[in-house]
C-alpha cells in the first residue's frame, strides 16, 4: 500500500510540472508577411519580375556597349546601299548591249560577253555543239595561238573563264583596271577570229567524250540531267549540255560555224 501511494504522488507532481511549463513558455510568433507572400507567389510571377528588372536596366544602358548600336529597334534605310553600284545599260546601233558598273575603291575589273544561246537552241543532231564551241574558242585565233592567249592573260595577272548552260554562254576575263582595254581586245579576237583547227578539234573531241563518260558515273550533275529529261520531255531543254557521245563524234567545223551564224548575233549579246 505504501508503494502505491508513493507512485500516485510522483505522477501528480510530474503532471503539475508539465502544466506549469506549458503555461510559462511564450506562444510561437506569427508567420511574417514576407515569407507568406513568397510562398504564395507563383514561379511565373517571379520570372516576370526578373524580366521587368532587366528591361528597366535597358533604360539606362552602359554606354561602352552602345558605341555602334542601340538596344531599341530603329527603322533603317538601306536603299542607297542596295542600289549601289548603279548598272548602266547602253545599246549600240548594231544591237549589242553594254552594261557597266563602277566600283571606285576597287582596282580589279571583270569583263565578259554573255550570249543568249545555249543548248536549248540546238537540234537533236547538233546537241553538244555549243559546249564544243566554248572549248574551241580557247584554242587559238588567226593572230594568237593558244600558247599566246595563255601568255597574254598571264602577263596581266588575269584569268579567262567560260561556261555553257541550257540558256546562255558566257566568256569572261578578270584583270586589273588598267588592263581592261587589253582584255577587251583579247576577248573580241577569241570570239570573232577563232580558227577551229582540225587537230585541235580532234583533241577536244576526245576530252569531251571522256567528260561525258565521267558525267554518267556517280556524279551530282547527272541528277539534274535526269530531272530536265523528265520535266522537259521531247523538248531541247530535256537534253544535256555536253551532248551525246554519238553527236560529239560527228561534229565538225561546219556545224560550229553554222551555230555561230545562226545564234551568236550582236542583238543577242550583252557585254559587261
């Protein structure tokens, strides 16, 4: 009995001590308004506030980074740049058009003759003659053999080039500005007085046949040839620029001269 009384007295004392401690401890502080607002703010709102602060800094930008530009869009007029240099076209009495452009700061010049005649103006029997003509023009004239042509353009530090497409043929020379008259004389001699020697034609014939054989292999050019053949069936545009091997073997000097007299007239040329 004595033990039970002692246990009852110790339990009452511990309960009263716990009550006394609970009554004496201060209440917890209420949550602050800043922490409650941050917990309830959406992440998108915080991102928007960050963007607004960055945009506000653009109103007073650092001048070191705005020496040549501005963070604000402006309407710029580039018509003067796009229209420069001006191209002037002059038509001569024989119908030849001369297109000129002036680039004052530059010393290099490019001159060329663009002819409105390509493989689309050929027949089935003469397909390939335009490309044959392009190659033969570089093989010498009545005054200048092929070696002299190379030496003259090389002495000017220039470069001769040509290209033939379905629509046109072009012959160009790139030289310094003081050598433009010499380049003009060279181009005019090549276009008007090419001699088309038989031995040179046989040599070029073999090279063109080899070129045709290479073009029929795994080359990207054959894709466009098949595309033209499909899109422009039964028309001259469906043929290749190189021509067929059968035609190349039968093209002679007379075919080239007939093509020149029929399609290479002054009114179909542009000199620039």
